């Protein structure tokens, strides 16, 4: 028997190795990214443990109405960031409001990421459904997130969940386009053809090769989309379409302080600064992850 007769059938291609195994060390060399990640982590942890560290009940009215922050001449340590127009502690409301703002962003991005990425990857894997998915995307892109939020609020009434649903639906087409673009590149690789040649099922190819080789790029896009969703969600709450009083939400807090900008600007500026920091940290961290994990951007 010849040596060629004893050869075993060609094996399925091995799972693709993670790109840039040293991505964490490369990320640590980016001081701006590490500072953004540390600050964002502190904000997230503070929001999670808000009931433990909040100095006051966020909905408790005190006699110190529009008390200025501690760094002013009339500020006191009892209310470090001052009080609002109803005498409520701004620091406590910021902690609880950040929790609600982050929840809106995370859930909305999760909805858009799961549904949109799934549609985009399926479109890249099955060319027959690709035109239908893209036309559906075009229809959804014709409805801005704020307009969709207004429509849902008109049906369901103002609240957090209509805003989350509106932002999640508005995120689907962008996520689908990005996932489709990434998936088309993955489906053109030789290991996909090798997997089909050895008889791997579509589900195995999708799970083992397409999804694994697309997930990092999709997560980078979602980290950047997170900041956009936070901004749009805050804008909807600022317009009165989001959380309802007495709940704390950063956009709603900024809206409540706009009537006091001339003589108590801290009521509106402090929650606005927190929104700015969350969006800035998310964008800086997302840009750094993109630079580290995308081999085309590696110098």
C-alpha cells in the first residue's frame, strides 16, 4: 500500500486565532485610552453601587433650595454638588441618574447589536437574502431616532422603555451594515471554502468562523455607537420623552435646570458634564480598541 493511500481525509480548518494577542499591552501604552477606561469604570461602578454611596435620598426635598456646590463661597459639605430647585441633593441624583442613563445606552445598544448584527451576518452568508435585508435597512434609516422616539411616545406614553425601544430599533440598520461589511470579508477567506469542502453545516460555519472572526470588529463599533445612543437618549429625556419625575436621569436633570441657568447654573451644567464625560470616555476607548484590534490600522 502506497503512502498516498494511507493519508487521512482533509481536516476542517482550525478556528482562527485571535488577532493581536498582545492587544491589552498595546492598549495599556495608550495613556488617553487607559485614562478613559479607568474613568468610565469608576462612573459605572459608582452608578451600580449608588444606593450604598449616595449621601441622601435622591427624591428627598430639603430646605436648602438651589444650594451652590461646596467649592463656592456659600456651599456646604452637606450637599457637595449643591441642590436643585426643589432642594434635592444633586450628587445623589447624579449617581442614580447615571445608572438610568447607562441602562438606556446598554440595553438599546444590545438590542441594536444583537438584531442588527445577526441580520448583517446572515446577509453576508446568504447572498439571496442580502438585497431584502439592505432594502429593509434603507427603510429603517429613513426614520431618525428622535422621530421614532416621538412616534413610540405618542403610542405608549413618555417613559424609559419607549426611549430604549426607539434607540434600539434606530441602531439596527447601522449595526446591520457594519456586520454585513465585515461578514463579506470573512466569507471570502479560504478557510470558509475549506469548511464547506469538508461538509461543515451552515450553523457550524456561522458560529465557528463567521461570528468568531467578526465579533471583535462589531464590538468596537458598538462601543462607539454607545456614546451616540447616550447622547440621543439624553436629548429625548431633555425634551420630556424619557424618564418621568421623580426618577433621576441625566438628560431630564439638565432640562430641569435650564430655568435656573442665570442664578444657579450648576443644576444644569453638572449633569451635562457627566453626560459629556461618559460619551467622551466611550469614544476614546472605542477608538483605541479599533486601532489595536484592526490590523489595517496597525503601523
